[in-house]
């Protein structure tokens, strides 16, 4: 499983190919700064990239065949077999029920350790957008595919390669060294090295090269070598078709580890230096991709683009012969036989689904049940430590009906909570289902609605209530309907009837703290550039791209014994963009309540700090403020912003890692029209609240970013500790 996960990460790398023989026409003196001529050419490459892209055509179609494997270097296979046959390595068999190193070594003697084949079809229409059909797929050791895995996209297809992106200029040093002819077209050769490649080998001054067509400034080829010899090469090549540059071929060879073989030497036992003969064999990850059957214009029908970005046509591997550019070798055929049999013995299918579900959706799959990991342990100031379990019967139980049950217990409030629900799907082609809920739970007052947020966004908001004890209890039922209208547009409509009660000292307009509330909630999510795939489990997000818009509209009615007649709405807009000055991301959000509503239907201002502590330390929050006190401020209308900018300055951290800094600016302002309606201690936030911060990305080569924040403006106090805060953010959460 570890090696399969490594392959997953490896697939996210950039790819490439190079076989051209080049002749140097100019000597280059290596300096720790880029050649201005090379930078000028790369500037034109970026300017012309959109024009050179196939997506400027009215339509096109083409296919691809890809093969990924984990194996020994081809030059070492014969030597490895001889060593394996002569070595007495397996006289003592291990009884441990796992894929141990001995078994892996035995596999390498006859087959590869991992093999994955995939055939795809790419359709594009300026009118209907892009559609990717997975024509067939086979992964050694797995009976059922990991859909999120088979939909992984290549980084160099239809987007600017990493080495050429403007925001990555500081990561490389570029030098114009040659001009050569490839396939009858003249090309600039720009060689590069990574910024932390300080002591290059005398025989290798560069990490790679970029070949640029001198006529169109389109990218013909990129090759990227590892810093250490024989550790790998990642290369890509494009072809000129219909006056555009289409990806044509990719190859990758990346060293994963060294496998040391040890053989007992029985002929000279008295010679210590000959007592054990050791030989090392490198294990590598390989990828080969070929793109073919280009057509433009293409006869694409509207029905071809129905559904999500990705569509799975076949998963059995039976039709792969139609797309293979070369037949499988004997070693590759043996891989399917060997690894498939081991997959049954060691239940690789189940383990792979568990890990993929955990990483991508925050769920652990166990037979017919899915468990949500974000419900297991939580903490807030009202409940203290909250433990719980959310179990949902999945598609293995029934493809159309999916009941679920959630229960939780708070150690501080000493109360049990629960939720019972049922999803009823209307189709298996997209997310479209009715849901019925009955619940008895608590939640923080004034929360910004997080419906339709993905797992990563919810995890980023995990620490939002660490210092907020203003909670309310709600018990009731709801009926809702969710429908993915298009690949990028999701709508949800819900009707709810609740009994709601403040769990703190509170009274609304001298009417007490407990009310009946009948309301409807309309939710919209618009994410036009994100890519999704339909799986038996439902829609799965493959690639989250911006901009994104989230909108909620709640209307309360004095019907069915309801006590209120208010209108509440909130909206969140998320976007980022990249320039030569770095990457800028921003979140704009706000909300308003019209009419009379209890305090928990107004807006708390997402404070993360604690007035009880001398030092503010907290986890990052998707919408939170590091220096603002939690549960202290409430508004019935507000607007807020969260700007972050990655500075294009990179420096070497511990080991071989590179770090950078993000500048952060957060601010919010609002007001409360009738604060006297709410009998409890709080303040409206009616002046601009701001804090500035600096985040150290890849802090000391860990998986965390360290942020330092300081309160500025109207709410600044004389106490430095109140104005200052330290934040930690998990690196994987990104922007």
C-alpha cells in the first residue's frame, strides 16, 4: 500500500521526453542569476501560451494511452535475476501477514511491483467545454478502481508547465545556450537549474532544458533531470497540429529507493571483508504516455458533454489492446498475474479504498459502511472534548438508499447528541437526491453556513470555536433536495422545523431563550472551473479550481408554530490569481439579517483568540481572525475580506526543501441595528477590524506553516499580547 500511495504522489509530478541531440553554439558562464535573454524568451512564451493552446480552436478530440509502473532499472534486471537465483535469501520464510521486503524482492525477480494502464479520450468544444472519457483502466492488485486515482490529470496538459510559470521564476536560474532544429523547426534551448542547486557536478551544470519554437514561441519540449545522477528524469514533448501545440509524449523515470541485496559467501568464511557480499539495486517509478488520433475540427455532439468533467466508460481492462501503442512485455504480463493474486491474499482492494477515502473525502470505508473522520474527535469551549461517530451505509448496501446515523458526546456539557438521516437518490448519473433528517444537537451561535464546503475547507475551519462558548441547542427535522444542475453548479433546497434554545445566559426581547423556528434554506455553489467525476459513491472532486461562489438564503415563517419572520443570507467568494509578483488569493464574504431574529441567527465575527490567556496561539481558520476574541462580537450585517499573497522569494530550508513567505491581511466591519433586543453581554463590531500577518511556508521543512499576526487599526490596545497571535496551519490545506 505504501508503494501504491507513492505512485499516487508521483503522478502529480511534471512529465517529459527528450531524445534530441543538441550542439552548443555558445559558452555560458554559470552565475547565480538568470540570463536576461532567456527570461525575455520565457516572457514571450507566457504571452503566447493561450494563443498556442488547442483550446483556442473551435473543437478538437484526441486519445491517450498511459502506463505507470514500479520496477528495477531495465539495465539491472538480468543482473538482479542472477543474484536472486544464486542468493539464499528466502530459506526462512516470514509469517507476518503483509507485503514485506522479502516478498517485494521475490516479485522483482519475475515481474514489476506495480502496473497501471489507462486509456482516455479528450473532447473539447468552445460551446460545451471539455469532456474527458476514461475509455478503460486496469490497476494491478485492485479488482475495483480508485476513481479519484484513475482521474488524475497530467500537469503539463493544457496548462503552463511548472518551470515556465511566471510565479516560479525565483525557483530556477535560466540560461539561453543553443538554437537547434527539431522536426524541421528551429528552437531556442534554455537550460535551467534549481535555485538550491548550489554545487553542481562538473559534468552537470543544469537540472534541465526547455525547447522553445522560435516562430510561435510554443513549447516543444521540456526535460528535467534529478540533482543526483541516475535518480531520474522527467520530460515532455509537444507536437504542432493545426497551428497549435498539442501534448504528444511523456516519459518519467524517478528513483524511489535502494534495495540492498545480501548474499552469504560460503567459500571464504574467514575473510571478514568477503563474508557478506552486498549489491544495491535502485527501484524506480516509470511513466509513459502517448497521445494520438488528433482531430480538429471534431464532430462533437451536445450529448457527448453531458454530466461531469470525467466520465468512466470501462474499468475492466478488456479493451486496452485497442489503445496500447506497444504490446505488454512478459514482465508486465506477469505483474498482473502476480500482484492480482497477492491483492486477493492481502486484501489490497479494501486497504486502498480506505486510504483514498480518508485522504480525499475524510471517510473510512469498511464494507457497506462509511465513517466520517471529522466526527471522531473535536473540541470547543462549550462541549470541551467532543467524541462521536458518523456511520453511513454506502452503495454496497444499496445504490439508491443511504441511511446514516451520527451520535456524539461532550465531556464538558455532559450531553449526548444524535442525528438520523436518509438519502434517496433520483439518478446514478449525477448527485441528485432527497434527504430526510431528524436531529438533536448543539452548535455555535452566529455560524457562517458551511453547507457544500469540501473536506479540505471544513478541516481548515476546524479550530473556529476553540474559544467560543456561546452555543445553542436545536432539535427538529428537515427535508431537503440537492441537485447538480451542471458540472459547476449545485443547488440545495431545505425546509426545517426546530426547537432552538440558548445554552448561555440570554433573552431575546424579554421573551426568554427558547423558540420554535420554521424556515426554508436555499443554498447555491458555483465552481465553473473545478473538475469532478461520478463514482458509485457519488460525485468526487478531482481538482478544485477558482473562482468559487457559495450563497445561502434563509427565510423564517410564522407558520407551523414558528415564532419568527426574518430573512438571512450570506455569501462567500473565493479566488486566486498568479502574476510575476507572486500568487494572490482572496476571500470576500458577508451576510445580513433582516427582521427580528435571536442572536444565534446573527453573525459572530469568527474570533479565534481567548481573553483568558496571556498568549494567543490557535489553529488557522478558513474565515477566522487570529487576534480577535471568540464569542465577543455579533452583528446583524457585516462584510469581511481575507487577502493572502505568496511573495516570490524562495530560500533553502532544512535538508533539500525550499521555503517561502505569505503576506496576509484580514479585515471585517459591520453593525447591529438593535443590540438592545439581545439581553446578554456582547459588542457590535462597528469599526474596521484588521490584522496583518506573515506565514512561513514549509516551516523548518515540516508539514506546517507558521503564522505571526498583529492587530492594527481601531481595535489595537496598549497590551502587546492582546494584539499578537501565533497560528499553525497544516501545509496540505494550502490557500
